[in-house]
C-alpha cells in the first residue's frame, strides 16, 4: 500500500466472491493426503479384523482409525497414539462394565461417567477424555459380541493401522510449514511497513495500527509452530521423510529467532507510537526501519530458497554496524535515540534467523 492511499477502504462483495469454489479447492489440495490416509487405514483395519479375527462387522476398527487420524493439521505420531490410547481406554471400560451391569440407558450413563473420570485422571488433554467417551458409548450401544472384549481387539487393529499409515504414508510436512511460514512473514512485513509509514508521516494512528498488526502475529506464529512440530515428529519415524529432517531443523531455527523478532517488533512499535505523538516526520529512523523491513523480506525469501540466507545476513550486518543512536541521530531527543536502541535486538534476532550464531549477531551491533 502506498502512502497516498487511505489506511482502510471498502471492499465490494459480490455473489461470485461469496460462492467462489477457490476456498473449497484449496481445502481439497491441503487435505487429499489426509483423506487418503484415513480411507486406507480404516479400510485396512476393517479388512484385517474381519479376516484375522473373523468378526462380521468390526465397526470399531474403522471408527478408531478415522477418529485417531482426522483432518487436523497436527498429525504428530504422539498425538495419534494418545488418541488411540484414549479410545481403547473407553472401549475397555465399556466392555468390562457391560459384563458386570449389562446394557441399557442407566448403564450407558454409568459407563460414560466412569470413562470420562478415568480418562481425565490419565491425561490432561480434553480430547483424550472425549475420544474415550465416544468409543465407550459406541461399544455400549452396539449389540454384544460373541466373545468378551472382541471390540477391544477391533479397536486395537484400528489404532495400529492409524499409526502405521502415519509413518508409511506421511502427509507432506514441508508444504504445511512453508504455507504457515509465508503467512507469518506476510503479517510481519505488513506490520513493519505500517510502522515505517508512520515514521515517515509522523502519524500516530498508523503507528498504532502497525502495533496492532505486530500484536496479531501470535496466531500465525502458533500455526507455523504447530505444523513444524508435527512435521519434525513425523520425519523422525517415517523412512520417507529422512531427507527432510535437515530442512525442518533449519525451519525450527528460523522460527525460534522470529518468535523473538516478533516480540521485539512490538517493542519497536510501542516506541514509534510514542515518538510520533507530536506529528513530526522522522526520516532518519524511518529509513533505518525501512532497511530492517527490507532485510526481513530477504529472511522470508530464505524460507523457500536457502541461497537467500547469506544475502539477508549481509544486508542485516550492514544495518547492524550503523545502529549507534548517538552516531545516527546526533543531537536528537531521547525518544528518537531510544527508538534506534529498540531496533538493535530486533536486528540481532533477524541475524540469528539467517543462521548467524547469537554471540556473533550481538557482536555485530556497536557498543553504546
């Protein structure tokens, strides 16, 4: 957005935008591997339980597979295993109580109460208790099988297939990581650009909106972290993702540094809100902040292309060497010099994101 354009403007909404197929197609592209995992795991679990155990309708083999995998972005094997254990816990309790008290409406109530109490004791995760309760209810409502605990064996088949499919037919973790990283950096760039514009204009309102954008970065950062942790966990057990481990570790280093950079961008934003209160343009801090913002876009480019890392590093080192408040703003007020001082840790964090060790990044900043 150029400085001459208004901060906000009306966006026309047409019937085509309301009923556009693009969001649905995007969801299909993101979910097709997860759908394939679920279909394969549920079908294989049902078939194996039918052929190996001789069960006519091993329903829980399919439901455990479907529920444990799901379409959520966080498909870490540990999460899948935790869900499987929760569901098997519910089936076990339901089968045991059914042998003792039979089946009926009040038996269902007792089963659900006992299952959820036990599940909450075993795990702090609310999803664990809900997964256990759902499977306990299904096991209690279905007709009694010919063999005690037969449905527990069905559920175990479903859980094993879910974990096996997670390892042998993994979702592509890098695609999700890149998507979420780009979303975070787009927000970071928008916040930094608004703060630069505020300094050039001496506009407190723009500064406040830039600070709001910086504060709103937590959600995209959390999404990035979730997809990255999921990808790293899957890569540790999947033989097909071993070649991606180094790339995912590099992303983890960038994310850790950008978490700190996001926090320091908020500090810079608060300083800019303060110094623009009098409506006076501040061209020198604006130019420095503009250079930092442009260097951050190079860090963003390195997410896709590692060859951009040294380019971003050199750009940031050039900025870092000049971040001496007294030398950059001789005779300026304390507020402006404090703003330049606030930029220093932000540049250090961005340098660390390019792969520079933290000690070397701090040493690049002149002493004051």
